[in-house]
């Protein structure tokens, strides 16, 4: 309750969270000089060049989802908030106000999001927007960074490493067949998954 950063997701938010705590505790903040931070900065710089302003859709952005949207912006994406309900806006109004004050005024898409996803089908997989979405809802229309805001490691430097791994793997395997059981179910049931005829090296 004593930090202005609700969830330290991503490098910027982690550094801001630790800095706020260090100032409150009146101790030196040595984290910015840590080798792990420098290594993360280098990985983020590579992703920023690779993504270069590509749109990113954040599904049902609650408090942690808003933090994921800020992370998406940090790695070079333009975040869009998908299916944000009135209840979510009321529950997170203080965080939203702080984000807007910081210049993080992301577009909100209330309806028509499925048509929006499918509108990108003419783009090659390597150019499609990223979709940040819980694992169990993936329909395979866009390169999808799957995460679970309740169970996956998202916070701090450990969470940052896991998120960067997930984004990099998503970019490297976009459009490749994934043999997870639920994905096979979606492919059979909805006939919506577009797979590449061959899978890149390293894909499952």
C-alpha cells in the first residue's frame, strides 16, 4: 500500500516499485546497476527494434492486465485494451487515472474484437499484432503471448524473464502448429486456427 506501482510487471515498473520502497525505507537503491537489470535492458532493446510499434491486444485488463499493457508498451508495442467492462473500469479507476497522468492512455475496444482479430488475417504471421491472453482462451488468430495472471510468475525480475521468454517464443513460432491438447480441440471444434504448412525449428 506504500508504493505507487500496483504490480511491478516489466523492467520499468519493477525499478519504479523498488525505488519507491527504497526511498520510504531510506536505504540506497542499487538495483539499477545490477548486471541482471543490464541484461534485461539489452533483451528489451532487441524486442523494441523487432516489434517497432506493432499493436498489442490485452484481453480483459484488470489490475494485472493493465500492468501487462504497460509492459507491452515497454517492449515496443502499442497496447489496446480488449473487452474492458464498466466494472473493471470502476475497480481500477485509481490505476487508470495514474496511467493517464503518465501519458499511458491506451485505446479501449469494447466490442467487435473478434472481427478485429480476423481483420489481420491477410498479414503474414510475422507482422500480425500480438495478443496477450490467458492460455485457455487462445483461438490461434494472432501470435499469442499466453499467460495466467493468477499462477504464472509475472512480477519483478524473475517475472520479467518469463515474460520476455514468452514474447520471444511467440514471435519465433508464430503460425506454427502447437500440439497442446486444447489447441487441437479448438482447431477441430471452431475450424479457425490458421497453421503454417511447416513449423519453424524449435516449435512444439
